[in-house]
C-alpha cells in the first residue's frame, strides 16, 4: 500500500469514528428527551361516541350570571343565533315575575314559553313553581336544554320540558288546542327585525285560549314593533302591566277575545 493510500485510509477511519460518535450522542439525547417527556400517548384508533349531548355553536362567549327567586342562575350564550343571547325584555320580565308573584301566580300552573332562547324566563318560571314547556326553533334547543337542566335540577317541583315550535307551521297538528292548554303563555323580545310577525301573532292566538293569560315583554326598537303592538292590541284584550322607560321595555298581559 502506498503512502497516499495509507493516509486516505486513516482519514476514512477517523471520519467513520466521528460519525459513530455523533450517532451515539444523538441517540442518547433522544432517549433523554423521551424520559423527560414521559411515556408516549397512544392515539385513539377511533373517536368515541359522545355519551351525552354537548352543545355545538359557532362561537361562544362567557356565561352570564343573574339572581332571581333567591337563586343564582348561570346562562351560557352563543353568538351564532339571535335566540342564543339574553335580551333586555327577558331580564325585565324575569324581574317582574319575581317581584309580582301574587299578580302573576305561577305556582302549580302550566306555562308555555314562546321563543325561549337561552331559557332564562323559563328557568325563573320553574323556580316560581310552574310546570314549564320551553319552545324555540330546533337549532336553539340544545343550548336551551342545557341551561334549563343546569339551573333547575334539584330546585324545582316540576321538570321543565323542551319542544320545537316553528311559528304558525302545522300548529293544530303539532299542538292541537284540545290537548295543549296552558294557564300562562310567556314571550320576551320575540318581536324584532324579522319577517315572521304575522306568524308570531297567529301562534300567540293559537295558544291564548279562553282561560289562558298571555304575558309579553318587548323592547321597542323599530317601527315594526309599534305596528305589531297595534295588531296585538286588536287581537286580544290587553292590559299594560309595566312601562320601563329606562330599558325601553313594555310588559303586556293579554287574554282571548273569545272570553
């Protein structure tokens, strides 16, 4: 072997020795990092089915906390629907029901809420001793049900019910008047800038039978609110229960003209 070949062979051995040393050091570092990180977490081979319903919304905001009927009420809202937010008239109606229990006596009464939204009004009615059915559009019912269960379980005489109700659609088929009769019908901030005010009035008239008292709270925002109020007064015998100028909210009591 020539001198040049001996030199090349020596260099290759040195390089190979350095590579082996680097590989060994790298493996040792990886082992140390694994020890520090703890055992590897195995991926679940398949997603597990949900055992209970969990509300799914596009965007959530922090819960609101209110106090009525001596209880703290936690309401979770969402921003993906008008019906998943607490509106001023709902708070005003809750305060009125809490402060005027003799005038609006809900104890052991059957109550239907139209456009229940987050469920705050229905929760207060339950805590006041009513047997409540809270209704709204199908996509609202998940969050509504969770709020109702969270705030009434163990506190109320009657377990609240939740049901879908699309205004005017198949009312007599879904809610025949001969069967679905209520002592009170409650509605808060159901009149806003939408195209279903005629359907809303038809729905109110369907449920407000002789012997039923309808209590409607509303914040005045648009001319359509005023027009609906005029139509509401023509459809029912009405009484103004409260006028709250600071909140721009009015609360009406109505009874069927068939009485």
